[in-house]
C-alpha cells in the first residue's frame, strides 16, 4: 500500500512537511512512501533539470538521508520518482551534450511538457543514466522507482544521421531496466507514461506495477480501470485515493467513493493527509485495513462484471479461484431513471453452493437510501441473506438506492453444508 507525494506537495519539497506527511501515511497503515518529482538539481517546476539526476543541494542540503531515515524508521519502504529517458533543454545534461537529444536533422523536435527524448541508443548516454541511477540506488535504501515517461517519441531520429530510432530506443530502455534489476535484484519498478501510455508486454515483463492514468478522479477511474483490467490483473494496476477535489477535473467526490474505487487495484493514496481531518484519516485507515485483508483475494481471484439493464448502475467484483468467497462493488455512475432499483446479479459463484451475502464495511453505507428515500432493504444487515450461487447469478439481490457517484461493497462467503 503506497502513499505518493505528488498531489500532496507537487514541487514544494520541504523536509519538515514531508516528515509530517510520512507520519500521517504511517498512521493510516501505508507500507511504502514515494517521493515524486522535484528532488533533483534545479527542478522547481517541470521546465528544467530533467537529466540532472543529482540530489538537489538547494532543497536537500543533507541529501535524502534524513527523509529516508524517517520513513524507514516508521516501518515503511522508500520509493523515488525518476524519468530516465527524458531531458529538459534547460538542464546541465542538455547543455553539456546537446547531441544526445533525439532528432531527425538540424533542429530539435517540438518540445512536449518542456522536454525532449534522451537518445539511450548512444552508449555514452546510456552509461551516464545507468551510472546516475545505480549511484542513487547504492547510496540510499530505495526499494522502488516510479519510472515516468511524459512525452511521445516524435521525430525520434538518431543524430547525426536522423535515422529512425524508436525501436532501438525501446530496446535500450529495456536493457537499462534489466541492468538495474540485475544490479539491484530487490528493486521494484512502476511504469508510468503520462499515466497509462506505455503498458506493453515488454514493460510488463520488467515492472511490478503500472500507473493506469494521471487522472485519479474516481468517476473517471471507474471507466479507466474497467478497461485496463480487461488486459492486466488488478495487482499490476496502480490506483490512488486523491483529495476530495480532483485537480485534473475539478470534481468533488466523497471519501468512500474514492477509496472504494481505488480498492480494486494496487491501492495507494495521493493526497495531503496532513490537511485531512482526523475523521477522514480514521475512515481512510479503515479502507487501508480492508485492502490489506482482501488483497489476497483481489490480487489472485477472477475479475467479474455483471450485465445490468440500468446504465446508471455497474457491478464488478473478484471471485476466489476456489469459489469460497467474493467481493463486489455496486457503483452508481449516474442518476438512475428507475426507483426503486431492481435486483443486481452477482456472477462467478458456484451454482450449487450456498452463500451468505451481506454489505462489506466500510463500504456498507448506501448513501441515498433509508431516511431520504424510504425504508432500508430487509437483507441489508450484518447477517445478510443466504442464497445459492445459481440464484445470485440468475436473479440476484435487490440493490439499495444510491445517489450518483456513490458505491457500496457486497461480500459473498460460501457456507459449509448444514451451516446457516
């Protein structure tokens, strides 16, 4: 379970502030703390210093050691953001070696996000980046690299001839990852490419997690994760709980919707927890606990989706390989035209087995039901209802009324013969 600093602090790196964030991360049960962009060279914004992979003496006069010692002292691993294949034109590396930038002729490609592509097919460029990353991994106990790639390879030529270089660049990147993993066998790598722009078989073979999208708006993520999970398992798909106000969409969502969405993935948090209220942090800790309790199921089971006649409602879940249990999310992605909602089917269970189906805390509060919209469901209790897998898949259970952009969790546990 990861806490990433990006949407918490952006480029504003301050030791005391990050120590406080690490304290809050440990309090909710985080297992890994990842320092994102802004730790190196003159990197105070995204216009400069890519390629200068030296710890900033301005921001970190004593190096990263004081922060890492604090993080590991709290029982968490430390991770670091890098973007090894890229370079800003405003960087020491680009000024020293302008010929290391990929181009097709006598001019540079148009910049994207103020950056260019570093030609890793050049042995001297490859060796330089490998040397800098290796030095960081030798100096500090870094367990995890978030490996970013924030622009497309446009006019990706190899100076001085301008010959096409995309394929060779890709293979060079793979060699760089392979060599770092050979030198540091315990290192884990997350692949990020403007979000999910580079989830290919070569990357998946070399990385432990991929970042599905730079947008962590929970409503957007319902769709993003649905289709990303059609290709890769949940344990590879990074999914974070952001702040109430999403910085990419300016949309607000309640905590349970954000956390319940992130639950079905490689769960993490990207939120300034020091600004969260005590009640929010306590509630988030409940979701972290649920993730830890259920990731053995979520990361090994079979993902299922139910067809539903109401386009406002979605149901997805994970069923254990042996059919013993399942966890489902019922999600209202829009306002429903039906009231009350009809039954929702729970697929994937053993047809002849009996299951106890009940709401799963902390996702057991159907916001929009009860006091506002009539009586609560008779089966919506800690005891739930017992039905066969065949009945649950063909008929289902009555869904609670939900406001749009809300969700609830359902769990199904197989009963032994004779058990009520």
